[in-house]
C-alpha cells in the first residue's frame, strides 16, 4: 500500500478500525447467542490466580442425558421389534 498522509490516511484508518470493531461485535453477539441458547457448557475466566472454569450446568448433565437415552434404547428397540413381528 502506498504511503498516504492527511485526510485519506485518516479515512482509511477509520475504515479499518470500523471493520475490526464490526468483527469483534459479531463475535460477541454470536457468543451471547450461544450462551442464551444453551450451547455453552462452561466459561473460562482469567483471574489473577489463574484461569477459572465456571460451568453453566451440572458437570455431569450431558452424561446423565446420554445415560438416560442409552437406558431407554433397548425399550425402543424391543418396541420396534414387537411392532414389526405382528
């Protein structure tokens, strides 16, 4: 890029800054949307003592949900087999 001075340089810098801020705003909005929609399990927050992890649900929630689905799977399969056999 050729060196510029005066109003054109200032205008170009402002346009670049607007583009950077727009991207940061989009990232922040996407992050908040993910949190609101329950797509985030935990947050890592910088602290003077080191990073801290804050879970938004019980840490075992995904496992309990998975276990419940797995324990119901044989019943679903049995039901499908009985329906298919009649």
